[in-house]
C-alpha cells in the first residue's frame, strides 16, 4: 500500500504545482498527456500483473530456475517494447490527442509534454516487470523502497522545474522521465540482491522464441482487459474536455483522488496476487481460502476508511490542489460521486488480485469487456442529459458491474473447484 500510494502522490503534486498557476490550461494539458500515457504504458501492464502471478506460482513450487528465467525474459520483452514505443511515438501521440479532442492550446501543451515523456518508455516497462517479480516472490519491501525514492525525486524535481525554473507542463514531463530511470536502476539493484548464490546467466535462462511467445499468450487477456479499462478512462477525460477546460481540470483533480483510492486499496490486491499464486503453486486450498477471507476483511475496512476521509476532508483537499476558484467550485459540485467510489470499486480491485494470482486472466478480460460495453457505455448514453454528473454515474456503474460479474465467477470457480485445475 505504501508503494502504491506514492504513485498518486506524484499526481497529487503535479496537480498542486500546476493547479496554482494563473491558467487551468497547464493542468488540463498534463491531465490529457498523463491519461494518454496511462493508455500507452498500461496497455502493457501485463508486464507487471502477469509477472506477479507467474512468479508467485513458481515461488509456491520453490522453482528457482523458473523464477529467474521468467524475470530475464520479461525484462528483455519490456526493453524491446519500450524501444518500439519510442520509435513510433509521433503517430501514437497524434492519434491519442485526436481522440481526446482537447482545446487547441491544451492540445499543443499536451503534445509537448508527451514528446518528452515518451523517452521513459523502456524504464517504465522494466519497472512493471521488476515490481511484479518482487511482489510475486514476496519481497514487497523492494518495490516500496524503489518507488518511494524515485517518486520522492520526481516530486522534488516537479517543484524545482515548475515553481523554480518556470517550465510548467514541460518541467513535469522532464521530472517524470528522470525519476522513471532512477526507479528502474533501483529496481535492478533490488532484484540482483534476490538472486540465488552461484546462479549465473546460463544460456538456458534466455530460452527459445516460443518461451517469449508463451509469456505473451498468457498475458494477452490482461492486455485486452487493461486496454478496455484505460479506454474507458480516456473516454471519461475526452467527454470532460468537450465540456470545457474548467470541467476537464476539475475532473483531473477528482481523478487524482480516484488514483489514491485505487492504488491504496490495490495494496490488498497485490498481497492477494502473491499469496493466492503461492497457494495455487503449492496446491493448498486451505491457504487459498484463508488468504481470500483476510484480504476481503482488510479491503472492506480500507474502503470504509477512504470513504470517511473524503466525506470529511474532500473540500479541504480540493482546496490544497488548486487555487483557481472556478476549478475548485466545479470540483466541489461533483465531490459526492467520489464518496461512492471506494465501496463501489474495492471488490473489483480485490478480485483482480485473486484472478491474477491464479492466472485466470481470461475471466478478467471478459468481465471488463462486459462492464465497459454492456454497462458503462449504455449508462453514459442514457444519462448524457445529466452532463458531467452522468459521466461520473457511468463510472460508478462500471465499478459495480466489475464487482458483480467477477464475484459471480469467483463463487462459481470455488463451488466447482476450478481454481486449481488446468487453465
């Protein structure tokens, strides 16, 4: 949880340093640019989630060779994909900005932000793999140190570049790139400390082409699921942008809080990934049930705590993030939707952890597609007359649909003892 909370903390600082400038355009530009990179990078989020599940099962079997081979092959895939993203970044950024359709000034600033931020691609994807492997092998302290140090550096550089040097959204992008490479360097150091004594980089660890294809095949369902979720969030941002820069900026402030909720509660999901994966790897049904019950209980209390925090302190927190009166007032109008999000979304986060640990990734894909296509889009279309309220209501319905559909599959798999059967 501490590791995850450093991620939205960074967004919090981005929002705060830009939200106190004279115009909301810089805040809107980073909101659009950051959302674009969420789509671009988290399309390959399977590098983190899939690695965790596979590493946890290898850990449960106490198979050191499989653990190290998985890490090495995943890192090589991450570097290759990152270099391809840099190579093709111009058409990708242009397409993303066209789909989001921000105002002309915001689009120009977002394009500048994106052209700098893209250089962090190999580091970001390596981070996903390293964090996933460390969590899967139950060394959660490693990612905590790795990301707290790196995001602390990012926050320091944010303040220096934006408020000190006056580089605005360009400074935020440069700070992020420098911090991402720092995080990757720390991650590699942590992983090397976890290597078994006497283990060299023998030829067999690199594997054959089919070994890399197998990693991609296992994770293709996570990729489709993640793309669907990110397209929903991009659609959310784009619809806010069509209602004006003030709505776009207000939504950016509130989405920052959503990231705090999701990353905080994902701590329990990450623990479930590692421990459920270990239970499946060691074929222990008792451990599986025990882990789920404990994670369920802590997730419930965590979501209640977040709800109380935003009900009592939401207006104060919005005031900290932006001094632009029209943005602050607009964000206050939509704050009640944020109060509903923790209890609506926590069950989807928890069940993601269970399904990832058991490598039931196809189920994750199917429930997300159902929630996005059969629930989110129809609800949004029916509530377009509500304006931005309809947009937030649709997001709440998406979270509930994920929870209900995944919960139904969880009960079905448990009843028929499918968690331990061949995938």
